[in-house]
């Protein structure tokens, strides 16, 4: 489930630029179980509120006022991904549940619903480290928006999933990102005096769109954008 201004539960602001959205509805909901949509929205409200608080803590950690990022969150490009990983063969080295990647988010909160170790993160020494489920906890993966805004002070977590446990695995990943119409600028406390930021200012929605189009090469929107010379 992604940001979808057509769904009343998402309370899109009235001045949202709808021209960047295709006609809705954008999400596909299963008919069963009947309370699925309601439950997912309940979870989303909780995890979004938690994320907003966490981003305030990040701001404080960067010696910024705690509300520093608040104005960037009027309608976050947020997605909640419900994931199922069937068991995969332990022997097949190349069998990957989700290949190595970093997320397009400020950060992602991963709720590992099954007692099934499968998530791994790449540490600074280039070693894969297991991030097994810990009851009552969420995994926080730093995403690319935070990396860019902090001039690499925060580094995106490269991670992957391999479910070689022999059991089913379920997880919920909540991607918390800025609103599409805000500018991502390097935060002032992450640039030393006289230093030039590594990244140019960019509109959050433009950067997100460009990266999605480049990543999903076989998507019709990507093929069309390539034909127009946009990517
Ligand atoms: O299922 C997980 O633990 C992580 C999922 C993930 O990394 C993603 O969907 O981007
Ligand atoms: Fe991820």
C-alpha cells in the first residue's frame, strides 16, 4: 500500500498537486479477510506517528531543532509493504528473497512478523550481518533521503533477505519518505565551514521518480520515459 491520495483514509492535503498521480485508485486490496484494509490502515497510522517522532530524534542528533523536518511531512511518499517469503533452498547461493539494495526513504521500519531470521545488513567492513527478529522490536534501516540530506553522515543501510530457515516468513516494511513537493537540501550541521555539500538540492518527488524509473527498466512508464530521453 502506497501513498494514494484517492483513499480517504490517507487524508491527502487539499492543495496536493494531483497532476503527478495517475487516475486512482492506486492500491489493490484483497476481498479477504474483510478487515484487512482497516487493520493495515490502523498499523500505518501507528507506524507513521512513530516514524515522525523518530525523525525528530534524528534532527536532535544532528544538532537541529526537533521540528526541522516536520514541514516535509504533510503527505509523505510512504509505502507499507506486506511481504511473504516462501522458504528457499539453503544450498542455492544465488537464491535471494530480496537482493541487496538500499531503500528510497528517510528510513524504513521493518516489522519481522515471523520468528524467522532472514534479513541481513551489510556492515561498514563489507560483511553481511544477520538482523534476526527480536520480539517487540522494529528494525530501522536508514534510507537514501537521509543519506543525501545529511551529506552521508547517515549512510543508507544496504540489506537483503534470504529465507533459508525452511519456514514461511512474513514481514511489514514501512518506508517513511518526505512529501513529493519538498526540496531535499543538505542540512547545515552536516557541512563543515568552507566545505561544499556532496549533493545538489533536489525536489523529493523528482528524485524518487527518476530513481524508480531507472530501477524498473521493464515497467511501461520506464520504457516511455526512456523513449522521451528523460532517463
Ligand atoms: O522483509 C524484510 O525484512 C525487508 C524488506 C525490504 O528490505 C524491502 O521491502 O525493501
Ligand atoms: Fe529494503
